[in-house]
């Protein structure tokens, strides 16, 4: 039996040294030391030995088991070290290799136009405010002299957020007019840019989500001439010398008199094309002198104060400035398109 134990020890240590993976080591462990392993088979023959030899053989068997288990742990550690070294070698980084250049982004044409418009109006003495996109019907319609029955208040035109039509995604930035008038001291000179929402079909000039900039001036002795001078000056600063504008009579419930300001089409120079729908002009904004009813509802005496306001589509301003002929390009985030702008 002693010879069998020594032979098992020698063969086991050699086999463990040749193992190339943890799976092979585990298989050898089971074969050598498992319940049905080779060492167990030898120990089962202990009962045939004389009583005086059993302790000696038992000690010898324990020595063999200890030697095999020790070599097994050593081989596991060796395989772990080898695996770690291989992983480090495969994942090594050459720190002397030049890094990839950082690709700079481009400002979106909408942001370019917005920042330029802000600077223009700040230069004319306006402050900038922000409004909430979820609005009350009271401010979106009633405080702007837009009574029940007006088409803009229909569910087919407006994104309402409750069954009672009390809250909605604002349809324009104009609700900030009464909010500013009731919370700021006179005189007032503010612009308010932000997102608006209407149930419009997507095409080259319309989108259900769009951006507007509201402007409001309230002071003593404000006239329609002040409105025309300020807005024409804004267009010239935005589009450059020689910019042609026109003012057309229009109707808005919250201004009286009201107008729309157009800019001559950048695509055809006023001759008529698909971009301007053959008219030669592109509508840029709606404006007018503040309706006395709106001033009075905000606690301002219309006999002492007057004002003017405008609502401007920022997408249209960007289209005109950068000579873009399709509004959808603004929202598609095509990098090839955006890379054209600084």
C-alpha cells in the first residue's frame, strides 16, 4: 500500500503541473481526492492491514493528501497569475500614442438667432424673463381678451391637460404679458422667449412644437410709431442693412390696433417662390398696441399708460437669417445640416 501511495503522489503531482486551466485542475481534484477518487480507493484497503500498520499507513495517506492539496493550490495561483498577465498584456495602453482630437460641436441656428435677438433687445433697454410652458386658460385666453367661443380655444387647436379646459400647454408666449404686468413695476420693457404648442400639422413652415419670443412695453405716451421703429430696427440689426419690412393690418384680441410684420423673402428677393408661397414676403411676427382691456385687467390705468407688444416665431427668424427653406431641418438634428453653422 505504501508503494501505491507514493506512486499516486508522483503521478498526481505531475498531472497537476501539466493542467492548463482551472477546469482541468477541478477534474483532477475530483479524480484524485473525491469520494470515489483514487486516494479513497486505496484507503478502503486499510481494513486488510494488520492493526499495528494502520496508523502508519493512515499518516502516509494524510501526507499524500496534503501534498496533492498544496500542489493544487499552487497550480491555481499560477494559473490566476498567468491569466492576469495575459489580460494586462491584451489591455495595455501605449500612453505615448497621440490622443484622438476632440470634435467641436456647432451652435444650433435656433440658439444663434435667439442669442442675437436677446442682445438686440437688451441693447434697446429690455430685460429678459421666462415663462411656464404649462399655463392656465385664464392667462392664455381670458386675460388676453380671448373669450369663450374663439377658435383658438377649441380642443382641435390646443393641447389641454384636463377635461375642464383649465390647464394647457401654452399656445403662445403672450400669457406672460398679464403675468408681467401684474408682478412688475412700471415702466415695463421685457422680452420672453420660450416653447409653445399647437395642433399644427408638420410641414415646411409649421410644427406642433415651436418657439416664440414675446415682447412687451408699457409706459406713458407709447404709440404705434414706437412699435414700428423698434421692430424695424430689430429686423435691420438681425438681417443686415437693406432689410425690407412691411406692416399689414391684422386682428389680435389683446392688441388694438394690431398688425403683422413681414420680411422680404430671402429665397426669391420678393419675386415669389415656394418658400414664401408665392407672396414674396415671410410673416415674421404679430404685434400691436396693448388693448386697454388687457391693461385694465392687470391693474394698469389705460388713461395714464399705454404700450405695445409682439409675438415672434423664432424658427421663422432663423429660417430667414440662415436662408433655410424648410422648418423641419431645424428639428431633425442632422449633423450634416448643423455643421454648416458656427
